[in-house]
C-alpha cells in the first residue's frame, strides 16, 4: 500500500513538474511581451535544432548557431526601414553564462542595474545571465530601456493579434515572426505607391490601398515538418476577398520593388477566410535568412556562447588569440558563402542583401583578433558595400535613361522620295521608336552589369580569402 502510494505521489509530482515546465516554455514569448520595456510591435521565436533539421532535409546548409537551443524576442520594428529601433529577448544556451567571463571575453564590463548584474558590450548590447542557461539580451545598450525591462513600469494593452501570436505553442514551431501593423499605413500615400504595379491589373490602386491599410498584422510560421509548409497570414479589419486573385503577384512585385525578392511566392496557395488572407507553400533558405537577419539577437547569442565556451578557460592568452582569430575568419567566411549562394531575383535585392551581409561582418566581435584578420573582414565588408553602391548607381542611371527614352517614343519622320546631298535620288520612310522595348533593354543591360560586377567582386574576395588563409596558417601554425 505504501509502495503504491509512494508511486502515485511520484507520478503526480512528475506530471505536475512536466506540466509546469511545459507551461513555462509556452509562456516564453508571452511573458517577454508582458515585461516589455516599451511598446513593441514584433514577436519572434526560433528553435535552432528544429530549423537545422528542416534545412538539412532540404539539402541546404544548417544555420551555424553552435551553443544555442532556441531564442525568442520582442522588438519595435521601424516598418519604413524594416529594422528594429530596439530589440530584447532571451536565448537558451548549452552552458551557463558567467557575467565576469563574458565581460572579459567581449571587452565589456559588468554593471549593476536595478539590483541585477548585467554585461555591457562594445557592440552596443546588454547581456543578462538568467536561470536555466538563459541569456537575456537588449539592443541597443540603452541603460534607461534596460531599467524598464528589469522592473517593468510600462503597462501596454497589446492587440489581440500580437497577444495571440505570442501565445503560439513552441513545440510546433521551427520559426515564427509576427508583426503588428494596425494604423501603420495611410491609404492616401499607399495608393500612390501602388500606381504602376502590373499585378493590380484592372483593380483601382485606391481600392487596393484601402484594404491594405486595414491590415492589423502579418505572421510567418515555419512548422516542424518541412520548409515546404510555410504559412504566411495577413489579418485585416475587413475582408480582403477582393485581393485573392492578385495576391501572389502583388506581394511578389511589392517585395521585388523593395529589394526583397522572394520568387517562391508565385508558387504558393492562396485562400481567404473571414478577414485573413493566407499563403502557404515552400520558403527558401535565402528568404528565411533574409527575414531572420533583420534582428541581431541570434548573432549576439552566438558571440556570447563562443565567449563562454568552457574550453576557453584552459587556453593561454596566445591560444585564445589564435582561437578568436580563427573564429572570426570562420564567421566571415560563413557570411561570404551565404552571399555567394543567395539567388537574388532583382538587382535591387542583390544590393540590399550585400548591404545586410556587410553589416553582419561589421558587427562581429574583434577583441583579441589579429589586426590583419580584422582588416580582412573590413575589406570584405567594404567590397560588399561597394558592390551594392555600384548596383544602385546602375539602377539610377537606367531610370534616368528610361525617363529620357519615354519622351522620345512614337513615330518619327514621313515617307516620300527626295534628293540626297550628292544629287542621288531615293525613297525615305519614317520609323517607330518603342520606348518600352528600350526600357527592357536598359534593364537587361543593368542586370548583366550588376551580376558581372558581383562576379568580379566575388573573385577579389576569394583571392583575399585564400591569401589570408595562407598567411594566418603560416603565422599561427594552425589550419585556417
């Protein structure tokens, strides 16, 4: 009887503990939102091992996030630039973080805010060591914002949309991002931006703009089964049924014009349920990387995980310098390969992608990294930015040429017989100049020039990489 009672109590305790643990996991994002240091419009979650499994199954490289199990975030996203004004979140690491060790590794310092030990990093990030290998991060390193996060004093009544998305069960997610857009867009300027879109067909821009301006938020969800089952939802305050027939082409064209192309959209299934416009289909690694790279918390967590690697404690100062230098080199090369493998659908997208990758290189930690290696990373970033600038200048030149050509379109001259300057006699006739054909030719030439320039830039980067690899290998007698 006692054994049965003991077994029952043990089982009850196990069930209770499991339930509480599961509840804690499911409340990660919701709790973060409740403790927001300021009003946020974005929530996100990524389970790194689950996402890596999907990437491997799709035959593409895994996301190199050693030492990270998952991370979740909230942010105030500037919708005009699609970049966060601030972002805060947590990552679950594979080892406990010690503030002193982290500060020393990153070249920062340990501070105390609201009774909590925090680490300030020169990379404009605050780190907060939490329980169960959790690491809190806030960027930029605004001390007032950090204080508001540690002792929340702002009470925000979040919308139903953001609250629902924050409550998504994490056990079904590989990646999730939700952005609130309620009252973010005015239909008046929006209709002007929509003018000229081929995808609108016969739909008046002002009508489409009114529907789009009623958008309350959109979400991107990648489950645990396959990258082919990405679900993108746009939620409105009124029915978007009128957009269904043009939805795929319009979304693809808008993103393309914004320099964020995602060709797979044209293969997605579309349906409307109530006030929700839903897309479902495959998402490519490059599109997913482009979405997730808007936020820097994963990169900051990776830096912290590498900095607090238990093996680091046993390294001498010289060994640490070698490790840091090689780690920096590997990170730069990972970014180079991401850039090489990315398939941009437009020159504008190519330029934007290269700018983003250059920024990632510039954000890498450089403490205890060989100065020559830091210069290598700086040179690669400058080449990527230079290529982006060249592409944009080419696009501007094409725009000017097309504007001039549009003024010259039409029929020129008249037919008839005439005498030439040397007394010859012959027939002359007019001609029709098609400015649309000329514009297509101009765009094709610009596209060819952009990719030719990128090929040349990539060749230069590859030569720099080979030279740096050889030099560092000889210098440290470690294979880079």
